[in-house]
C-alpha cells in the first residue's frame, strides 16, 4: 500500500504527499497530457464529435431510465445461452459468490483481465485468503500488483510510475537486472504470464458493455490478455456493474467510437471481444462454464435521484481524469478509493451513501467544468460535486470556522459603509505583513494559498475612492465627444438611472 493510502488521512494530507513526490508528478503530468492531446486530436479528426457525444448520452439516459427492463432482458438471454447469472446487492455478496465458485472448482489460481469492479470489491485479497493465487494479466495491473498498490487511473493503472521504477519492480521478480526498455520489460511479463494462463483454473474479467438483446458481454482491450483469460481457463467469471447494459449491438457502434477516442485517442481499440455464453460443441476454445455476477454495491441508490442518476451513464473512459487540473497534479491515490479523478470524487461518496469518511474528496476539484467538456456522454460532474458539497453541509459536516467566516463576510459586505471601513483597516494592517508588494505570511486562511502563491496587497485607492476623479475625466471626454454618440450615451445613462435597463443598441 502506498504512503498516500495511510488510514485516516484526508484528501488534503494525501495530496500533500503526492505533491512532494517528484517522480509521481512528472509521470502523471506526462501521461495525462499525452492522453488528453490524443483525445482532442481524435475527436477533432472525427468531424462531428459533438453529435456522437449527444447520441452516446441519449443511449445511456434511455438505458438507465429503463434499467430494470434491459437488465431482465439481458439476464434472460444470457441464461438462454448457458450462462450462470448471479445478483450481488453488496460487495460482500459479490465476494461470497466468487469465492463459492472458486471453492466448488477447487481452484488454485485465477488469471484476471482488467476489472475496476474487482478492485472495488478487493477481490484479490479475498481469493488469497482461501489459498487461491490471483494474477493480474493487464501489464499496468500486473505492475501495481507487484508493487502492492492499487490503480491510480481507470485506464492506465500504473500511470504514476516511470519506466525506471517499473524496471526495478520487474527486475526483483525476474531475479536479474532488466533494462528500462519497453520491449525488454514487456517481453519478460509476456513470458511470465504465458505460464500463468496455461495453469489457471479460472479466468476473471470485467465488462465494458453488456448487450441486452443477445445476452452478450463485450470487452475492450489493447494487449490481448483478456482473450487469453476468456479462452484458456475452463471456468470464466465476469464481474459486471449493473449499469453496464446497452440495448443493442447497433448501440455498441456508438460506444466503440466514443470510448477509445476518449480514453487513449485511438480510433478503435486493438481488441474488441463479444462473448455470448460458454463454449459450444463446435467451438475450438472458450470456457466450459461461464458465470456473470451483476453487482449493485450502491449503484441502485442513484436511480431516481435527479442530481445523481446520470452518474450511472459513465462508460469508464478516464477522459475526465486526463482533463482535470487537480488529478493531473496529485494523481489517483490521493483520492483514497478505487475510483479517482472527477468521476471518483462523485462516485465514491455516492456509492458509500455520502458518508463523512468520503465527503472530503468532493472538495478536490476546481469546479472548472473540464471534466464535463471531456466526458463522451456529457455527465455534469461539476454540478454533482457542488451537490455533494451542499449535501455535506446539510448533513452537518460543514467546516465550522468556514461557516463563521462566511457569515462575517456577509455582514461586512452587506453594507457599503462597513465594507469601506474594513478596507481602510485592511490597508493599515497589511503594512505589518506585506513585503516587496505582496503578502507572503502563512497563517490562518492565508496558509494554504501563500504556500504556493503570493497574496496581492490592497491598492492604495479602491475603485469607489477613485470614482470622483474618474467621473470628472468621463465628463470631460463626453464634452469632446461627437454629438450623436454623446446623445446616445446620455440616453443610456438616463435609462439606467431610471431603472429601465437598456443596452444601447442602435
């Protein structure tokens, strides 16, 4: 477990650790910039990107609004294909079902393709607890598994590590020094994992999309490991968030256009596998037995909530992380949960019923709206973050000092006389702490700001104090003005003085 995951730490404390980790900051900045630039280029080349975004949004809105219908349709069709379908209300239920399958199969090892749901369930630890080896086969997931860490990005789990750190990890596993070259490192992992694929009793996957009309599940990947996971072991377990449904294969065309471009800037993912049931009589490969575990774990809490139902529209592309100025500085582990970035800052509190333990990550945002602009299905994450902050205050978890400060601010600014008096006091008081034209003291509310910036001094004259001189200058300029323009300006001023508004169109 990384230092950023210290028990009881706040998002601010975890972020402080990340900001002091030079390797992490450089690695995250480099990769997110590359992904973001790739996404912008790919969407621009597409031509009518905004139309496809809206189409994707409509598909997701429709599906989630009728989730019960499409889930039932999917389950009926999947079972007709020979799939064992299980429902898990909680993380504990999903873990229990998975372990029961492993024990019934007397499994010794499980190979896994990338699955954020399995990370959400902490399933690897549970499998190890009953003596089953769980091996991540996605390169990034394999790296962080060796490091004893959790993913720090939805798409690129090891985004926070550079090739030298990765080479050190893999060298320890290899028992020899491996050069920090991509071909060398990937070659070692490929050879190592090939043995694991052949030995595994169970293959475990996530699910990018489930097709209701045929009971199929679809996996997007770039490495080919998911195809090995779903074809070599005799038993397959797929962990699927209940919201992963889309109605039809024609809807998949839209998602197959949006997701790769948004995630990595690719026009198409390298491998897209559609799996409809276990191995059939004439099939050359595939699992003999297939299980799909449909996981709720807090997702249904968002249904019917006008502020958060759209959260279930997420297609897990990671574009919001790459666009977020906060994530790009502090990385994923600072968020403290399975999901990071803007989507994690909303999803984790929402799934956890917005308990106080997770409330603080809703503050890890500048509310700039970059996440919304990047999202391929237009989820208004910035609005949701504001809603979470409001709910936090309404639930009594507000910062008392902040509340007192805002009430004081309201009293001062509510009357011009008080405001003017405070500005005069401020101008006198700042002489005690100002140096070289700025205030650098790190005390009270200025501590956080002045740790990285300089607070500007109050000017010698406020705008109100300057207004007398400015008014005289304006009157002088009016006297020199073209009569027609002057007449229009005087009419505008007169209308505003009489409360009639007016914008001076003419």
